[in-house]
């Protein structure tokens, strides 16, 4: 599902216009992004949790030459699905 399809689904289920549903979705995504940037986790009960994780520096290798190189430390986002989401996906198989 692409973002425009998600906006249309939200608009249909909430009786909002597509513009309003788009603004709602954008605001939700912005707030999740701001929380993670501040090192807060975001938990949506039943859906899952978004957390910021730190990856330490590590050694890798250049795939073309095989030379070792150092990969810098970085922050990333991890998602842990909630119980209801796991169950819904498991039932659909």
C-alpha cells in the first residue's frame, strides 16, 4: 500500500476529505519522527513500538576490492510489532 492509498482509506473510513486525511497522516508521521529524534520511543498499543537504536562503529569490507573499511557509528530506528499485529499477520497466512 502506498501513501496515497492509505490517505484514501483513512478518508473513506473517517468521512474526512482526502486533504484532511493527508494532513492527519503527515502530522502523525511528523510527530513520530520528532519523538524519535529526541530519543523518545513511540508505542501504539496493539500495533507496535518504534525505538531509536544506536549502532556502534564496526569494520566492514569494500565489496568490489575486499579492502577493510570502518563503518561509522550511527543511529537507526527499530520497530517491534505488537501482539495484535503479530496475530493478524499470522492469521492471514
